[in-house]
C-alpha cells in the first residue's frame, strides 16, 4: 500500500480515504503528488470527530437523555444513545465523508 500512514489516522479519516480511493482516485493521486493527502485526512478526521462529539452532546440534551435516565433505566438509555449515534453518523457521512 502506498499510503501506509492511513492506518495511523482515525476512523473518520480512513472512511473518507476509502471513499476517495473508490470514487475519486485522481484526487488521491493529486494530493499524493502535492504532499497534502495525509494532513487532509487528519483534518477530515478531526473535524468529523469534533462534529460527532458536539452533536452527541446536543442531541442528548435536546432529547432529555440524562445520567438520571442512565441510572434508572440503563437499557432505555442505551437504546436512545445508539439511536442518536446512528443519526449523527449519517449526518457526518453525508456532510464530510461521502463528498
């Protein structure tokens, strides 16, 4: 593999790399030649992770998912948090990864 550094990049950066590799290999080659691919993927990874963390907190707050719920009904809390996580993943894929 030409881009050994990719395995040291976070999951979001790796997912974007896989998308580009499949759908826009020319973009990857241009970035390789310019020497910007690694930093680009690190930036995507960081932006996506920050977006994920922020949205998880905001959605949980909006939907009233609290530590009290977690203590009282752990299964309900897990279901609701998983639902939020899945929705946020879709947002991140649509806005940052699959572009």
